[in-house]
C-alpha cells in the first residue's frame, strides 16, 4: 500500500511521517479503537526528505511487528505466572521475577535496536499534489 503524508521529524536514516489512515481502515471492525483519523509512521528516508516535505511512502505490514507485540505484551504475563507459581512453592521464590524482568528489559533494548521500519519513502511529492492516499 502506498500512502502520502508530511515529514514531521527526522532521526538518522528514518523519518516520522504524519498521514491519514487509508480508506480501507473505514471498513475495519476495529476502526473505533484507533481513535483519530491521523496516524504517524516511521519510514526509511533514502530520498533525503526534509521536515515539512510531502512524501509518498510504501507501507508494509511486517511479521516482525507481530513478534515484537507478542514479546512486549506476553512476556510480562509469563513473568507474572512464573513468579506466582514459584511463590506458591516457597514464598521467597517470588524474587525469581527480578532476573526475569531484567532479561525482559534488555531484550526490549536489543529488539528496539534491531527493528527497522519496513516502510520506505519512495518519492518526495511536489507541493501541488493533493492526493492523500492511494492503494495498490
């Protein structure tokens, strides 16, 4: 899917782009959860876009993002269950949660460094282009 938006921030080789949600989101049963019509995405900035530029972004849904979401939300639940189970055996075994939380924290830092946006800026649009969103 290709979306158009405005560059609002630069961070090294990536850019934050503010764009409108695609038309396909309107038919989604969960559209109310997303809130506003605007969204921000990160994209690789190989076109050297600057803040304020209107850009066209090729947007991909990544399987890696689902893995990250599972890690962020499911691993703490796993830590909770392990801690409760360990504490039911011996009350002071709840301390097992501390090293697990440390492993979780460092895992988040490593995954954050490895995860690169799967979206790429494909072109910088001229000022007169008013096409908001198009789908392939």
